[in-house]
C-alpha cells in the first residue's frame, strides 16, 4: 500500500500548517497549471529556487563552523559535491520522495535515471523551501541537518566524492579509452519490496545490487561491479 502524504509528514517529522505548500513542492511542471474550477496549481520551481538558497546557507554555515577549521578549497570541494544534482538526488531517494511527486499521467513512467535524479533532487530543494515558508528558518535548517549532514560528513571523510555509478563509468572509460555508459536494469522486487537491479556493459553482467529504492539498488549494483572489476 502506497504511503499517504499524511504518513510522509509523520515520517519526515514535519507537519505542514498549510498543506498546499507541500502539494506545490511535490508538483512537477508537467501537471496542468489549472486544477478544478480553474484553481491555480503552481509547480515546485519557485519553491525549488528558495530551498536551494536555504540549503546553500545551512551547508555553508556548517562547513565554516567545523572544527578544526577547513581550508577554503576543502569547503568549496565538499560544498560542490553535496550541492550536485547527483548528491541531492541521492538524498531525496534515501527519504523516498519520488513516489510522492505529482506528474501528468504517464510522465514519470520509465524515466531515465539521470532525469529522475534531477527531478527528485529539485523536489528536495522545493520541500526545504516549503518548510521554510510554512514554519520558518529554524525548522527548515533542522530538516536539512537531519537529512543532509550525514552525507556531508561522508564527503569530508573522503567518501563518496563520486557516487558508485560515476566511479564505475570512469573506471570503464579508463579501461576502454572512450566514453562508456553502463546499462542498468531493474530485474525484480522481493516480497518485502526491496528492488533488485543489475548493471551490464557490452552485453556482460557486471554486478547486481539491492536497495529500498530503484536508485539505491542501481548504486549498489555499480558498487559490486567496481569491487569485482578491481580484483581482475
């Protein structure tokens, strides 16, 4: 049974005073701008713009106040990595936002992984903007701290500066001396809802992975492929 938006708010620890802000944060531009009785239905883009600024400030403050102090170059590197579309997409996938995004019928089906990451990362930013508008900066800052700072700590520890899918692409490019695009395929779901994906190149299966979301399963498939290839 799919999660309701009420249940989503409970899971995220945010109860919106104005549910319309949450609806707007989750509404893609493919949806008609006018709803029932010609009621405006704005997409998430304005909230995305606002949320992006809030996230930038929260992350910048955390980096600046970190002890021991970080160099300007190290702060820039970590900030850029966390603010990338891939990293934001991963954050949004980890809190399972994609099933709640409102698309026009059929638009969200069979979406490429790159586009999905971009869209769900945008929605994460819009959600932060909506939280700020609904409950103020402190609550929005707390939400970013709870959902994004573990990823930032990983980056500062030297982990995941590139996600496993990007690492795999670069590894294969180094071997083949040309741009390589591994293929990812969802091969099933277990009874507990866990996704299972595999990654291949030139018709050869390189690895398999599982995860709570399709994206997570693909990342784990890429991770397994890297581990196998590096042993050869």
